[in-house]
C-alpha cells in the first residue's frame, strides 16, 4: 500500500521530468540538433550525436534531481557514447545511486581497448555494488556484445577482474562471465 504522499510526489516528479525534457529539447534545437520524440525515446540523427552528447553530459552534471538525472542518463544510453567516454567517466565518478548505475552501464557498453584500463580503475574506486555490477556488464551476453569482444576485453584485464570473484555482491556476475568465456574458449580449442 502506498503512503498518502506518494501520488503527489509522483506527480511532481513527472511534471519536473516533462519540464526539463522540454528545456533540453529546446536547448538541443537551438544548437542545431534535430531530435525527434521526448528524451525517453529520442531519435537523434547520426550527424547530431556529438551535439546531443555534449548537451546531455552537461545536463546530467547540473544540479537536477536524481529522477531527472536518470532520465538524462537514459537518453544518453540510446546513442553510442564511445566518443565521449572520458567525459562520461568523469560524470560517473561524481554521481551516485541509480544515475551512477545507468552511467556505468553506458561506460561498460561503449568501452574500447583504449579505455578498458580506466574501466578497471572505476571498478576499483566504486563502492556501490549496483554501479560496479553495471561496469562489469561489459562481459555480459547481450545483443551487440559479441563473444569475440568479450574475450578480447577479458584478456586485457582478466587478473584485475578475477580479484573480485569472491566479492559477495559482484562475484557471481564475474564468475559467470569468466565461466562463459572459458567454456567458449574450450569449445574453440576442441574445433582446432
């Protein structure tokens, strides 16, 4: 059962999201970025992605409520943010809670060989279990995250990741990811 103030808080949060959504879409438009839809389901033309990311990273760094920051992080998640990986990592370091988790998922998804070391540094410096788990989603099987990519990245940082295998909160995720990749490697070895 919801407390009596839940509905009012929810309505305020929705109104705030709608207000900030309109402000940010207007800001994007003023900078020549053509966006279609609200930030929850935004469609950004490929040539507008750099402007979109610059505005969104600036916005998620502002003094907005956690609810608004989560909406902005969700918008960032809809595009490839690998070109602004370092800037996003800086924002990740300053955030907390669900916003940090969402940003961790983006960083994990868009990490490249050149930034995998920084991902490990973020993993070491992050105390929130949910955010650490999202950083480790780089090793999870999901659409677009090929086994070849996961194998390559794990080879680069395996000793660093394995030290968390006994962690009560993220250890199961790490062990599962490593086991999947090891089974795949064994399967490949049998073929050759």
